[in-house]
């Protein structure tokens, strides 16, 4: 464990706040992202699980994801004994009409929002089943179902959310929201019976790195999932705390950035690398950073505080 200004962080992951099940859901800090992998999806998911990833993110959105091939890659890993279903965290999304390809979506766009959600969840349970036989879809479950974005109105958003709630906890363990602002997250939290346990947002300067939203999440044990972490932040990759940490801990600058983002607290990261070597290097880097922070707590704290100055987190901590 490594100390932060907000208490201790986990380099391995978090147990999600319990919803309505006695079996807590554990999510590791690295989540393998499957967007835009196209026909390579099954091979890459299988490689990622073999390399050591134990969390996978996808979506019922054929425009950007091959959820069916994500399921195929997971089934390969289960079949060859690399992992058991209970070892894996599998997350998918309901994507509204506005995020879908009009010619290829997992539901009838003329149906009600509730009917669209039911059809999308049914397709996801089938795609992400644990064995090849179609009957295994009846036993399938999803660790977290994320609303890909708020719908055009809060009434529609809550219609989708309340429909998802009917699957909790037996077919869906947890619910989350992506591409959300803090006001929307607060309103969903106030109206929902099953509260959000995940918020998945772009981590970048355009939203001031979501500092107030992440503070709200930490205060309520909601896990923040950062995506677009490297691509959107070249200035952070080149920043002094990142480069100094990379040098001292002997990891890449990308891995150092990942480590400092995780150090902000109650945060996980989507990692969508397509190279097996990078998968292994990134996972190994977490262990190196854990060892560095344990052996050099004052240096780690200094790098983290310098990084918090860049993201604006120091204001939240005052």
C-alpha cells in the first residue's frame, strides 16, 4: 500500500460499495479497454487476461466495440484455465440511440427506452456468457453495467437507470455512469434506488481533470475510472513529477503518469494497449511503483503533491 494525502491507496484495486448482494465486487486498478479493437478484439482480450489483466471494459455499441468478440476472448481464457469467471471483473454499457450506428444497434430504436435497455442487456448477457453454448447466457452475469452517457433528458436517463435496477443484483452486480458531469451524477444519486458505484470519464484538462467530481466520488466510495489518460495528456506525460518519478522508479513515463493518477485516490484506469509486451510492462510497473512508494514514502509523497498541483487536486485538499 502507498500513502497519499487522502489516506492509503491500493495498487491492486478496490472493493465496490455493496449494493444488494453479499458477494462484494472487486475491481483491479487496470481495466483492459476494448474500444476500436475490431476483428482483433478476441485475440487481444485473451492476451490481456493471459498477461494478468483481471478487468475488462466493453459496450453494447457495435459502432466502436465488438462485445461479441470480447466474450469470445474471455471464454478462451476461461477454457484454457487462465482465469475463473469469479476472478474477472466484466463491465459493459448501455448506449443510447445517439451513440449508436443507425444501421447496427442491439435494439429497435422505435421501442421505448425501457425496452431498448432490456434488449441491450439481453444481448450483453449472451455475448459475455461463460461458455459457448447459448444456454449459458441464462447463467451469465455482468459485474457492472454502465450507462454510456446521460440521455437527452433526466426523465429518459432515469427510465434507463430504473430499468437497469431491475437486474440488480442477480444478473447485474453494480451500476455506473460514463461521460457524466457532477450535477448529473448528483441527481442520479439522489433519485436512484441502486446508487452509482462507478463513474467513467475522460481525465483531461478540458474538464479541469474532474477535480470536484472525483472529490464527490471519493466521499461516497464511488470508483472513478479514468480513460483517455495518455492520449489527452501529453503535457502531463512530459511534466516534471512524472519524469522524475519515472527516472527514480525506473518505469516508463506513461507508467509513471498512470501511477500518479492512481495516487489521486479511489481511481482506476482503462488501459487499451494492443501490444503484449506493453501489457506485461504496465502490469509490472505497478509492482515497481508500489515498491518505490513503500521504500521511498517521502519521495513518493513529494511527486504526488507536485502532480496534484498540476491537476488542481491541491485545492480540493485544502
